[in-house]
C-alpha cells in the first residue's frame, strides 16, 4: 500500500515536467495558426492532442501577454 502511494506520487511528479516553456508553447501555437496542426506537431515532436491542449490553455495569449504575466508574479 505504501509503495503504491509512493509510486503514484512519483508518477504525478514526473508528469508535471514539461519539455516546453509557456513561451515556446505559444510560439508553436502561432505556427499552428499558419500551418496544418499535424505538420507543426510532428515538427516539434508532440502529438496533435498536446497542441490542442495547449491551444485550450494558451490559445488567446501571445508572447507579450506571457512576458507581462510572468513579470507580475
């Protein structure tokens, strides 16, 4: 039981890590606005679903919004 809890906790921690910063995600989303989603996803080594998830989270943001948001915290 304790080992299961430890294993699930380490999996959650591993899932929190990301290969891309918020700025990189927004840049990729702007690329996806101009080119087919699948093409952009393959170019950056992520799935279409990942890019759609980013769009849901960061879709309306641009680089200056992120700069302003990070400077406020």
